[in-house]
C-alpha cells in the first residue's frame, strides 16, 4: 500500500520512555506545521479501549495465551480500519505507541506463540500495512520494570524472565529489518535521546 502520509511506530520493553518521547516528537512535528495523529496500542478507539481494559486488568490472570494474542489483534484491526488508514490516506503523519512488532516480541518471543502465526494474522488485520519507521527504544530492563510509584498492570507483572525474552525478541526484529527498525538507546538525558529520534524522523519526511 502506498500513502501520501507517513506511519511511525514506537516500540520497546517496559519503561523505555515511549510516552515521553512520542509526546515530545508530536510537539516538535506540530510546531513544524505537520498534521499529526497520535494513537496507542492496545486502544485509541472506543472498542479498542474496552479491549485494553480486559488485557491489562491484573485480575484477568486466567486469560489464555491465544485469547490474549487475539485481543491485541482485535484492537489493532479496529484501529487500523477506523483511524490509521483513513489518516494516512489524507496525508497525515500517524504516530503509534506500539504496533505489530509488539505482538511478535511479547506474545511470540515472550509467550511462545508461533511467530509465523502472529505474522500471518497480523498481515490480515493490518491489510499488510508496515510502518515507514519504527523507533525501538532500548533501556535497562530492571530500571524500566521498577519505576517508583507505578502500579503494575497484568503484563508488567509477568516475571523478569518473560521480559528478557521480549527484549531479545525486539533485538531479533531489529536485526532482521535494520532499514525500518532503528534502535535508540534511552539516555538519562531526555533531550539527547529526543534529538536522535527527531533526526531519524526528519530523514523519512
Ligand atoms: P503500554 O504499556 O506500552 O501502553 O502497552 C500496554 C502493554 O501491552 C505493554 O505491557 C505491552 C503489551 N502489549 C503486548 O503484550 N502485545 C501487543 O501487541 C501490544 C500492542 C502491547
């Protein structure tokens, strides 16, 4: 699919600073006069936010691996159809906090679901949409998982071994697609990290 708009996704293990950096990037691009649509996964549509509630509720511990994967896909299907494709068609820049790579890293590498199955299903729910750029924020896993004062959701509460597998999965994805997926190491200096991100984004606009 070819669009006049651009599709940029942010990925990374827990606490890698996606919300800070997507927010700063949106401000930067809006100041430059760009038309931005910001979304997050799971969620961002009325239906998707309900699905997010089910997925992240720590009480839903009995959720099966396949149910979990299908719910992430369901939220994505709705988001792509309802918001992302129409916005790209109008030439907007869509910035998404997580997308398909997250399901491969978390449910695939972390949860052990066949990656080929995830990719096949993912292609169907996204109509084959692939981001123009994916910023993979990398951080110190322990630091990211143990942010002070934060109440952990169901996924964050999974064991460290799970999150290590997720991290490994993301690194594998970046290695396989170095043109699209750019690793940005989260620096203590937010401005420095943001500067690296802006340079990557400027290149594709
Ligand atoms: P967030 O914390 O980045 O808002 O994302 C919500 C949680 O959902 C986070 O722990 C990562 C997880 N997640 C998956 O496990 N699979 C997915 O496909 C997506 C999009 C998120």
